[in-house]
C-alpha cells in the first residue's frame, strides 16, 4: 500500500539536498535557494511538472513501477534509497546487481560532466542506459530501445543496419567479440540468466551467430581504437575508455580522438551538425 505522506516527504527532502551541479545543471545567477526546483526534477524524471508536484503534495495517483524507477534515477538515488522509494510507493523493489538498470549516483555524477563528449552507460549485455548528446549524434538514440534489441550484440546478428556504423573490415572481429562476451556473461550468470536467454534466441534466429558461437571463444577483448563510419562526417578513429561499476557491472564508455587528427576535427564538426534536440 502506498504511503502518500512518507513518499511526499521523502521526495521533498531529496529534492532539497540535491544541487544543480550534482545533476549536471547550471546553477544560474538568479537561484536564491539551495536544492532543485520541482520543474527541474520533473524534467530529470521525464514527467510533467504538475504530476511531480502532486506526488510531493501527497495528492497524486498511484505511480507505476516504471515511474518510480524514473524518479529514482532522476534524483540520483543510491540503491538503498531507490528500494525505500519503491516501498513508499507500494511496490516491491526491483532486483539489484547486474540485472538492474539503476545507475549508481557516482557514475551518474561522472556522466553528467561529459556532456561535450561522446559517452554512454551500458549494461554487461551492451544495453545502452544513458547517452550524452554527442553520444546520440555519434551512434544514434539507443537508450529507448526495448526487448532483446536493447543489446548491441543481439542487434549485430539480427539487424543488418546495426553494422552500417562500423568499418566493414572490423565486422568479422566484432561478431567474435559480441559472441565471446555473451558467452562469458552467460557462464557467470547461469543458464536462467538474461544472457543465456539472448544466446538461445540468437541460436534460433541467426546462422552466423551459430557459426561464431560454435567456435567456443571466450575472452576476446575490444581493440583500443574503434573505427566508426558516420553517415555525415565519415570515418572516425576513436579511443574508448571504459569505467566499470563493480556493484552493477555497468560500464561508462567515453570516446575521444587525439588532438590534431582528422577524427578530432570531425568530432568537433559532429557537435555542430548534431540536431539541437541532442545538444
């Protein structure tokens, strides 16, 4: 059962202690009080200001699990705080660990400071959870995919369009990389895991995957530099730095180009060409 008063008080308190710079927002000269405004929190949680205000007043409707998860992420809650929020809203807390999409506050704080760099947060199955604006401009909007298509490895073997962004000379290696990674995750997580389920789907639907899977490779590592073939700016050679959150197995991927190279200039051009909606 929902605890409306407790939920409202918890939301108000969390909003009061968050600072704009904590969530990647400018403070601005006219801000007279600490904490975030309701409309700022609503935007971070992808909901209307009116809906969020009603929750803080204790008069809103019963929020869905998806809505509570969005609020927990928007408020940069820890896992314990997220679980408490779910219970206040009358829901059972979701699972923790590698199967969770909840991004830790620490990783979000780093991510929020990378808005002028291509970066993304992904799960151990290659499911994109967050992208910076330039990350969207580089690879397209991947964070809103659903089902098995969320996984880049699944898309690689089932959707030919997913390969257009990568150098054809790298396709054979990347197929081995995705299959090897999926095998390793399935081995660690077990036969009932989402990784094992994805492998089963691919074995049924992709002859190429069956061929690569039969090689029994494990431990294939990504190369230090990735070559993208962008439809607007052409080839881009980008180094990929990888920061792992051991508690969730989420990875923060940051793509950079060496100053003075063609790829560096193309990244700057990409930032200019990117639609205003992702700047």
